[in-house]
C-alpha cells in the first residue's frame, strides 16, 4: 500500500468531483429506494432479533431438560407475576388470581407453562410472602430468554394481565429474568432515538465550532446521513433473510460507529483538501489531491474497524454476534460513501467558494512534536508509567450481570423486584433451580431422605437463604418428616394407649369375673347333660312306642275297611261321626227331658200312693189316703205288678239324662283328641314310621354330640379363665411399660425435632397423602425420576457474589448425597445465576477469540500499510496499553467512585471500538511520519505532528463526543460503553498519539521500519 499520494485514489476523487451531481443523485436515490423497499431496521429487529444468550449454554440446556422432564414445553423465558395488597389478600384478590391462572393456562400461544404453587395446599407457603400480603406466580413465556419471540410473549402476557379487572389496592408486576431483558430492550429502543439525536446535535455543534462554517459542517453531516440511510436498510435486508443477526445492539453500536467513523473520514478528506488549497491547488484538484492522499488511510481504517467488528462473527453471545457483523458492514458502506459522495460534496461546496481553509495550525503542532522528540525517552517512559498505573486497577474489576440495575428509570420488572424484596426480604422470584435426575422413581422414603440431605446441605452453603423442595416446600423441613416428629407421634400414641388400657382395667377385671361365671355355668351344664341325654333316650323310646301303635292302628283300620281307609282318613271320619253323635245326643237329651217331665207327673200323682202306709203327707189328706188305699187294692189285685210298673216308669225317665250329660262332657275332649291326632298325622307329612325312627336316631346322636361339645366348652372356658387371669396380670405390666415407652419417645422427640440430631422419615402412607401427591406434580417429574429444588439466595442473584458462588450449589448437593442412594444421580443447576455464570464464561471465550482475531487483523493491515513489522507491533502494543488504561479509568470512575460495577458488555464492545479507531489514528500518524521520514526520523516525526495534529485531534474529539452521546441513553450499559470509548479516544489522542507513539518512534529511530528501510 503506497504512502503519500495514491494516483489511483486521486483519479477516483477527480472522477467523483467531475460527476459530482450524478454521484450525489446515485447515493440519494439509493438511500431513498432502499428505505422505501426494505423495512426499517427497527422493524426487522422487532421481528427477527437474535437470541440474547447462546442456545447451547449448559444452563439453557438444563432449563429445557427440566421442562421436558416435567412435561412442559421447552422454554427458557422464565418470569413471575407478583401481586400484593397492603391490606392483605382478600377474597376479591383470590378471585382475580384464579382468573389470572385460568387465562394464562389457556394462552398456549404466548405462555409455555405456569407453575401455580399457590393453588396447591402443599406448596402454597412457597408462593405466599411471609406476611401473607403478596403472592407470586411463575410464568414461562414462549421462546428463549432474550429472543424476539420471548419479547413478544412478554408484551402479550402483560397485556393479558392488564386486561383482567384488578381489585382496588392490588399491585401487580411481571418481573424476572425474561421480563427484565424485555424491559431492557424496550429501554434501548427508546435510547436509540435519544442517542442518535444527541449524537447528530453534538457532531453538528463541534463541526461548526471547528470549521466556523455551516456549509463545511454539512459535508460530514450529509456523508454520515447518507451512510446511515444506505447501511441501515442493507443490514435490515440481510437480517430479514437471516444472513446476519440483528438486535437492538446492532442499531446502537453500528449507528455510533458509522457516525464517528464517517465524521472522521470526512474530516480527513476535508483536512487533505485544506492542505492542497493552501498549496494553491484548484478546488477540484484539491478534492482529487485530498482523495489521493487520504483514501488509503480511510480504506485501511475502515478495514481495521471492519476486521475488529467482523471478528465478532466468531462469537456466540447474541450481543456480540449481532453487533459486530452489522457494524462491519455499516463501516464498509460508510467507507464507500466517504470515498465517493464526500469528494462530490466537497467539489460542490468548493466550486461555490466554500470549504476554504482557515489559518494552518501546522507550526503549532510541529512545536509540540519537537518538544516530544527532545524528551522522547523520558516522555515515552512517563506515558507508559501513567498508562500502566491506570491499567493496574484492572485486577479490582468486578463484572456485573445485573440486567435489572442497568435500567436507569423504573420499569415493570424493576418495580416487581422492589415489591418482592419489600414482601419477602429476598429475591424470591429469581430462584436457582437445582435439578436431580435419578435412574429410578424417587417417590419413596429412602430417596426422599436423600433429597432432604441434599437440600439441607445446599441450604447451608454460603449466600443461601433457604431451599424449597418436595421435602421442604416452605423452605423448612417438613415437621412430619423429622424423626422427632415420628417418635413424638408414636410416643403420644403409646401414652394414649397407656391411658386407655389403664382406664379399661376395671372392664378387664369384670371380663375376668364374667369368664369365671361362664366357666362355672358351663361346668354345671356339663354335669346336667347326662340327665338330658337320658331324658332324650326315654322320649325317643316313648315316641318309638307311639309310632308302633300308629303302625298297629293303620293295620287294624286297613283290615277293618278292607284297605279302603287309612289312619288319617279314619280320624277325619271319626271327627265327622263325633259331630253326628253330638246331634243325636242333643235329640236324646230333648226326649229325656220330656220323659222326665212325664215321669215327674206320674210321680207327683202316684208317688204318695207308693210311699209307705204311714206317710205323714198322704195321711193328713183324706183324698190321698183314699187313693192310696185304692191303688194298694189294685196293686194287691195285680200281685204287686202295678206298683212295680209305676216305679219302673218313673226311674226310666231319669236314667237317660245322666248318660247324655256324660256323653256331652266327653265329646269336646274326643274332638280335641281327634284334632291333635289329625295335627300329628299332618306333621308326619306322609313319612313312614321307619323314616321317623331314623330322625329320632339323629336326635339321639345330636344330643350325644351336644354333650361332648359342652364338655369341650367347659374345658375351653376353664382355660380361658386361666388366660384371662394371666391377661389381667400382664395388663398391669403392659400399662407400666407403655408409660415408660411414652415418656422415652416423647423425650427423644424433643431432642430430635431440630438441630444436629434431626433425621428424616416419611411414612409410606404419607406418600399417598393428597397434599404430597399434589406437591410432587410441581417439584417432581411425572415419572418420579427428576426432582427440582428452588434455591433462594440471601444475596442479589444478579450480583458478583452470587456469580462467584454459583458452583457451590451443585457441590453442596453432591456432598449431601454422598453415601445415599442418590450418590450417583445427575445433579445440575440452572436459573438466572447459572445463566449469568455460563454467560460470563462464554463472554470470556468470545472476547479472547475475537480480540485475538481483531488484533491479528489490525496488525496485518498495518503491516500492509506501513510495509513494516516493528512499527505495526509498536502501534498495536500502544493501542492495547491505551485500552488497558482506559478500562482502568472506567473501573475507577464507575466501580470505585460511583459504586456501580461495569456491565459485562462494556469491555468487549469498547475493545472493538478502541482497538480499531485507536489504530486508525496511529495508522494515519505513522503513515505521515513514514512519508516524511526520508529526511530522517526526527524530521518525519515533527512533520507528522504538523500535518496530522489538528486533524487527528478534531477527529478524535468528534468521535469521542459521538461516543459520549451514548451517555444520553436510559440504560447504564450504554452509558458505560459511551464513557469508556469516549475516555479511551481522548486518552488515545492526548497520550498515545501525542506522546507515547512519537516518543517511542523517535527513540527507536529508523529501525522502527524494520525490515524495510525508511
């Protein structure tokens, strides 16, 4: 690459000046057409923004694995909705919360899954604040954390929350890692407009002050305006087709470097034009001269920035990958615009008498150069001491991954964090997830005990407030799982049993008395049993006789009736005959009464006559006496037969009456007997006497067996009596033993409920308890092979301490599992702190990679430009030293003075800008020194100071101010990047380019161009 004037570039400048209106029209039409045809870069970023974090980080993989294990969609965009009511959560708040859960669960487009611990009694304490006035709900949005998808999901979730009517006094915020990044990107979107406006304003003011001409200032302004107008749609188009990754950082970093680099290149060209005009060249000739002398530096500078920024394409972190390549493309477009449009604009302005140079400052800068050369050794050493002293602050550097504190103004997520700290005292909504994966179902007492040991070990690790797990859902071990609780429960039951047994002792004694009485009764029954057997035998014998008589009667009746009648039919016939006899007796009785009446008449008439002769009644009656005398005469005449006949008639009349009375008295008994005989015959049911005798034999056998059974019962009751007596004795001993066991276990429970003596035991029946089953759905996978714990830190989970201690969680868990069934289980952690730790390692790898590529690329370009090895090494070393000093200044200002740690993005992004731009200024300076070094190194240094001092200072200040414009952003990381790069550029211009590089080159002499010669 030639030094001094390049004929090729001069011809390009001449051609651009000659076709100036065509060139201007081309770039204006191109910029306008691209902006009309291609969506704006902000729109593309909103649609296609690359993920903020690398997708293959271990913590990202662990989050996805956890989602898969628990049957949820794979998502890393975790957040929490926090709701609080200063008056306490009431019924209206509860209804609002349930409605929220239902709406989120139904939103499958934006919500990956919801972890509703408050809806489960077993885990409700994990969702409620200690004062019960707040509740949080874990919500995983669709997409990966930091991606466009996650951002859109976050916006939709917040809209859903706002759409639900909120009870009075209820404060609600959606916070957590993913919502925090979404708010950060929204803040950056707002900052971009502010940064661009402030940058253009500051650049305009500086250019007007520097050139004292608005027309001259318009040349760089139009240049950077067209450069942005062309570069932005090109990057948008490439991002739209996934050729390059884009993000908000693409816009911020690319815009800042295009504004700074474009302004610098235009200043270089204008400075060259002014030099040519001072030497008497025509306006167009001056344009061609400036282009020929400066374009090589512009190309080399653009190539350096593009190489440094393009090296970020090898990184994995989204911010780097989406900032570097777009910036490289933007700078290359800016270079093309500066090499074509800027000469055309200069020609238009110069032909109209503008763009004329002011008084030269070359002599002043030469005097500065001479002073540096005279004290080159001392100044070089002093500069190095200053830079090394500033760089010595670097070991105190603390990196910050606290994206929540990056936002200067409050956002929904930051207000959510504040609310969580207010109600919980710690950042409850940003847990570290500890994932334990076994090769078997862990829903058993042994594995749960191992999980509790792991949780206990982790809870004792530095910086840990508490651990929530299936064995300690509220951050404290389950009271039911402590050995002391179990022994206390058993002890209480034994004590209660002792009381019940003691109270039942009188009943037991009454039982013993009852058993004694029962035994005595059984013995008496056994003694009486032989009599029962004998009586049964006698009854059976009598029944046998009856059956024999029945058989005889059946045979008699059969013979008497010629076989036409049976005993049952004969009985029925006799019953009917008894009715007939009864009627006959009635008739006879009636006749007898009539006969008796007649006899009574005869007796009343003839009775006195039959009485003795001296009857007193008849003797007093003369008629009776006469009649009797006459009847006696007749009776004598008949030889006494008349009296005998009369007596017989009166006696015959009275005889049937007595017989009939006896027959009447006998008939009811006869009927009853016949009825009973009929009933007996009916019960026989046609059975023969042989069959009845067989049944009577069975009765005899049954009574014999009963007798044997009673003997056995008596023996058994005698034994039961002995056992009851022994039970009474043993019960007294059991009562005393239960009292001692209860006292012992109660004492043991008091000593083992907590502290070092506490153990873990969950009874098998507890595993089927509805509360436990519901809890496992949240904290254990459906197959029981994976368990997750929520580790809550006592320190800021975004903080430096948490970042440095993240590995202790897994180490503590493995230490707790040592010697248990889960000793060989896979243990991993994920969450915000793990993501930050993985991000930190990835940032370090990415920074080392692209820094090496950038340094080598810059070194190669310098070697080509300067045709030397030693000078490029010196320049690159000076730039690196300047960068180290700049980082030291930034650490001093932000970390030690303001107490704000540097964001993780500051050093890598600042390195890209400072190495590339710092090398540009040294490149221009060294190139001019090389150009004038033909007459000696000292003269070359002094002349180089003279020709580049003003232009590099102006360019450096403008570029620094452009970067300082980033400090108008609403996010601290952009403020810190702007401050660091701005300070670095000032330090580079004031110390490196003004003192260190020229002093070192003067001290080394012409050997600096080795292996070439000056």
